[in-house]
C-alpha cells in the first residue's frame, strides 16, 4: 500500500510537469551564482517557473472525446482532467500576478537595454508561438532539425538570459556580460538539446504515428543514440575542458564540472534498450537538475 502511494506521488510530480518548477528555479539560481550576481526576486522565480510549466502543459491538451490512451502520460491527463485544469488555472494566476509585479518594478527601467536584448526577446517569443502553430501557419514542433534546438534555446533563454535581464531592469544596472555568461548559455543550450533528443526516444512510436519528424523517427533509435547524441555529448565534454583550461582552473574543479556530462554519457549508453516513460522523465529531468546542482556546488566549494 505504501509503495503504491509513493508511486502515485512520483507519477503526479513528473507526469504533471510539477518537477519543472524545481528544475527551472535551480537552473536560474545556478546562473546567478556562476556569474556572480545576486539572486532574483521571489516574483521572478514564480513567474519564470509558472510559464515554463504552462508551456509544457499546452502540449498535453487531450480532447474531451478521448477516453483512453496507450501512452501512460496521456492517460494520466485523461484520468486527472479536473485536477490538471485547476493546476493550470493556478499557474495562470501565479504567472499573471508575478508578471504584473515584475512589470511594475522593471518596465520603467527598460531604457537601459540595448536593441540586442529586445531582439533576442522578440525572436524567442516568435519561436515559442511557432512551436505550437499558434495562428502562424507553421509548427516548428513537427520540424525534425528544429524541435530539440528550439527546446534547448528556450531553456537557455529562461534560465540564463532572463535572470540577468530582469536583474538589470530591477536594479537599473547594466552588468558586464563576459565569457562566463556566453559559455553558460551555450552549455545549458547544448545540454538541453541532448536531453530533448534523448526524450524523443521515449516517444518514438507515438511520434511516428503522429507524423512528427524527430531525429529518432527519421534515423531510427540506435542511429540517433550512437551517431547524434553521443557525438554531441563528446562536444560538450570538450567544451568543458577548454573552458577550464582557458580560465586556468585547477584540475579538481575541471573534473567536478565534468561530472554532469559524464553522467549524461553513461545514461545515454545505457539506453540501448527502450525504457518505461516514467524512467525517462525522472532520469532526463533529473540529469538537468543534477547539472544545476553541480554548477552551484562548483562555485560554493571551489571559489
């Protein structure tokens, strides 16, 4: 009985995307600590985490006429329609209230931003709307080459770009953007790209039936794993090493920074046989959370 309750709690946390709240906040805090900036406000973390979960919940809208599904995650949304609806309303209220607070505090200081910041915001908003075909006539989610890179870009923007942006607006201070910022942005981007492609492995059959041209559907399970995912992980490993050498970091800190990428490689190698969907959710989202924790600890322990 106790085991059933534990399994149900785990399913609720990961199937409902609730874990993304924790994940988003952890990655944002990693950015502030790694770059050496103060933490953002509670309103900011409330806003960014709520819109992140809402973005993912939109993908799991299930028509009322659908009563059953072979996909355990979709079945979860069918079985908990009312609770998911209340959860969505709650997140909308949180996003609206926290977003309003941020707007009142930050909009008066918009003039300190250059046109580059506004361009990135506009470009990201356009991609986000295009992801779900929101009256733009296109659906980037169905485009094989763009889907994982769009997901990686969105995570990098919301966890690396936005915390710096809102701090500048709140404090009316233009922080110096150096190589650490760009490295962290590219590192988060590539790490989330790899995780997005890994995540597509679990949806191979479902995506194939829905004609979503992911890497896995296009090239097959094992080809994607061996010829796309592992080389990308190796490039990430190499970038960590080069960054450590560039900043003349001690060997023990470089090795500590490599832990998340090594764990990701080990996890990918062990995926030669398909796993249950909940396994992917826990492991893949857990890998990103682990990356954030290691990033935070690398500063706390070694600086």
